[in-house]
């Protein structure tokens, strides 16, 4: 949509998001539908991206609110501090006592794969 000739993004803002080390984060997980009949669907575990700044609901600085890799590059911080693979997420969750060992591979990823499978099947019919 546009507002006064400028492109804008409209969304409901979550005022109390789940945080990772005090920063907003997102998961980039990928699904490729290579064939519909017979079904051939690939899933990639992807990455975890965190904001370069600690979350502050009232902050005017956009880098506290988004997890864009370009924001991390602008901050000058190493990407590896803010872009994690799933094993790094597991280590963090285990070290903080937030999840047992092997939770990401044993619980989370299977649940995501089930959602991917169900989404594919729902869209297929």
C-alpha cells in the first residue's frame, strides 16, 4: 500500500515479543516444492536472525525493531553474532536452561516439518 505517495508496510505490532538475548529475532526456514504429484518437498533448517540492538518498545531507532541483515552490517558487528544456525540456537537454549539438549532437532524441527507437510497437503487439494 501507499500513503501520500510513499510505500508503507502495515502490520499489527507485537508490543511484548519473545526475545533472544534481549533482542527481537526471527527464524528463516525454507520449503521447496519440487513436485506436486508425486509429492516431493524439501525442507531446510535455515537460520535465526536477531536484531543488532536490545529491544525497546519506545525506541525510535529501527534497528531495535527489525532483524534485517543489512541493519547488522550497518552496525559494524560480525554477522555471526546475529545470524545463527540451528546448532548455535540449541547451544544457547541449553546454556540458558530454556530447553533440554537436542530440543531443536528432537522437538522443534519435527514440529516444523509436520506444519510444512500439513500446509503442503492443505494447499494441494
